[in-house]
C-alpha cells in the first residue's frame, strides 16, 4: 500500500467547527507553518496498522514531518514479559517522544500495543497519556462490545450495569479525556462512541481510511490470470475472521472457471493463523477444489500487489464482525473499479453511509452458499445489468474518500489541536 503527496489549497480560518459539531471528513484546509508529528504506531513490522501508518505518513508529507515511534505488539510476544521490562520499555518510549521536536503526538490505538489483555492495556494507555507532555491525537481502530453499555429492562439492573460499565472503562475514559482530538474511521463507530462517552463528543472527528490507487502499469505481476478464468479476489492477511471458508463453500456452486485467489499470507502475529491455513487447505482437499484455489503469499511491494489485485473480476470480503472501525483492505478493493462483495459486518459499510455511495459495494449473507454464489455470478458477468448504480457509486466513493480529503481533514485536526480549537469547540 502506498500514499502519494497531493497539494491542497484553501483557508483554515473558515474551518473551525461549530460548537457541538462532530466533524466529518471534508474539503481542503490551508497553509501555515510546517508541522512535526510524533506518530506512535507499529512501524517496522508486518502489520496492517503499520502499513496504514506508512500510508498516512506519506500522505501527510505536504504539510507535516512525521517522526515514527515504533510500538510493540504484545500479542506477538511468546514469553511472559515482566512488569519491570514493560515499565522500562514504556519509560524509554515516553521519554523519546517527549524529547522529540514534535509539535504533537498521534497515537494509532490498538489494545495489544499496550498489553496482552484489555484491563492492563487500558491502565497502561491511561498512564502513557498522562505522562506525554505534548498535545495528543488518538485514532481508535477497534470498538469492543465491552465498551458499549448493555441495555437492561429493570431499573436495578440498569443501575448495576452503569456501575460495572464505568468500572470496566474507567482507565480507557481517563486516557481519552487527556486527548485533544479523537479520530474514528466510520460513522457507525461514531454512533457507539457518542452514546457511550457523550462528554467527549466535541473532540471526535470521523476520517475514513482513504481510497487510493497505486500505480502499477509497468509492473509485471507475479501471478497472471489465464484468459478464461474468473478471479474471486480475497486480499489481505489470512486470518480466521476473514471468512475464507464461506467463499470456499461457495465455489462448489460456481462454474469451474471461477477461481478463489487468496492474495496474502498468514499474519506473523496471529498464533492461530497456521491452524486456520491448514484447515482451509484440508477443506479444499476434502471438496476437491485444489485446482480452484490460488495462494499468492505475501505481496510485499505495493505496486506488485496492485498489479495482482487489478486482475480481480470480483473482490470478496466475507468478514466476521470483530469490531473494526474501518478496513484498509476494503479501501484497497474499492480503489479498483471492480464489483466488491462483502459480508454484513458493520465495518464493511464504512463507505456506504451516503446516498450516492450506498451501493459502492454489495452486502450478502455469506453463510448461504447458494445465494452467495448467485450474487457472485451476477457481479462477474453482467454487473451493469443487475446492479446499474454500483459503478457510479464506487466512483463517488473514490472521490469522496480520496487521499486529498483525508490529508485536508488531518491537517484541520492537527492545526485545530495546536490552536486550542479542538478542546474549546
């Protein structure tokens, strides 16, 4: 994945949000001095968040010097990490960020970047936020069910749930209250966030992951589609929640020329990834589908990855619901003008919440193999006849959620934070 720098013109003066307004990704904002941002995120790792962070950093080069501070992923640690070792690691990280010349800090938040388990992660997150001596912007990439207050019928049950909810989330809330601005990737996550933490509504900005094309015209792809094949492309890390098995079951109801292309490899930090890979291969063996499943493995070069993805006839994202605020894989799929089929997971609707982008992709019950197969066949053959609005809606999504608008939205957030607008709004 890649970002390119694009010039954005305009004036920041007219972009101050109205009191109580929740800012959505919008038009360009203007100049001012060059900023320096400490980006706390996984960086030199095979990680979706690291890829997104590099995309973001490259996209912000026009007005920002990005200083990356690599964060560990504690899920990846095989041995037990002592409290003393964790303390030393975070002491060094916080000291380095505070001593940096950065004007502000931008944290890409995932729970596993602070500890293995949720409770310790929230406590460490609150401590880190308390000790940073620069203004902080936090991007939340995951919304857990435990963060939403459960609905109860009886008054006594409502009271108890309220008490337990405050106890469960007290450290997380304490951390967010120290943030000058909070970035979410979808309106759906925004709804949950505002219902749960109404006091923080004024600091929230919704900035979806940008949809951008990667130049690949002069790249020879590592895998070339045979002329008579129809490629059903499943990009991204091969993880259990990606639902590859749903598409595998659907192949039995599709013509022989329809092939499943798994464009990615097992996530190096996914301890169950190897077992999932083996399960998928065993199922393909049992159903006699070996010749109809192509594994590309990791495609490390962004241009080579784009060259492979560009050969898709249909993109298929049969994801389970895991609380993602957004999906970089969905953004990559939409950057190619091909039909995109998804499950009904809420993260798959990020780009479909406007009237002219509502049908940029198509959601289907991926557990119903025959219905799923029929929808795939319609998309792969005469999409323009069966779904006449989809191409126009995909084009509208690419324009609305392009890198230029993302760039402008982040510039507005950063400059608002430094001018005090974010907290005062």
